[in-house]
C-alpha cells in the first residue's frame, strides 16, 4: 500500500473503497472518538472553505 497526501474532500470524492490494515481492525471506537472525528471533519471542511 502506498500512502500519499490528499485533502479530505478529494479523498471522500474519489475513494470508493478503503483498506484498513489488520492491526487497526481491532481498535474499538467509543462515542468520544466518533464525536472527535466528526468535529475534526467539520473543522477541516470549514477551514478549507
């Protein structure tokens, strides 16, 4: 897998499928982590403006 820099909007528009490595699959998200991710997405969208 090759990583590259991209904006969130470009990623969301172009990504049809994402691959999550096996070592990250066991991570369990709680409501707090989901809320933080959503706030980060909103902040990124507002500052891309």
